[in-house]
C-alpha cells in the first residue's frame, strides 16, 4: 500500500500507510497491534496538524472527500481512535478492564468490516 498525502502534510507521510485506514475496524486493529511508542509517535505528529487537516477536509461534503484529502480524513479518524489511549491509558493500545475488542465487528451499510 502506498498512500500519499498533500505536500504540506509531509511530516505525516511516514504514518500514512499504517494509519490512513478507511474503516473503524481497521483503525482499531491498527491501534491494538501498535506498541505504546508507535501510538505516541503517531499522536504527537498528528495532533499538531489536526486543525489544518479539519480545515482542508471541511471544504468537502462528508460523503465527497476524495483523493489525498480522504487519506487526511482517515488520519484524523485514526487520531480520534488513538487519542484516548495516549491521553488516558498511558499509551496502552488496549482498553483496560474491558472485553476483547476484536469480538466486536463494525457493520456499515449492511456490510461487515
């Protein structure tokens, strides 16, 4: 997979293949398989670009984000997936005291992830 981001987001390019995931299930699976260092590295890089990412993707209707902008949108969604684990769980990729997350499958428009 080779996902490209707009040039002004080149700092995020090393994270694109891992974190520009289209579905919640893929984003959660990436989080669960990441190390605490990987979560912190992605979070640190992505959080400072979030205002610019949201400004850029907000130019489009939600269902019409395309090209490199859709990859940025997926990066923002991955940040939302990772942020609680960095901010509340000390970079633990799992949810403490919870059931096995991989038991829960996302279901979108009648199709399982």
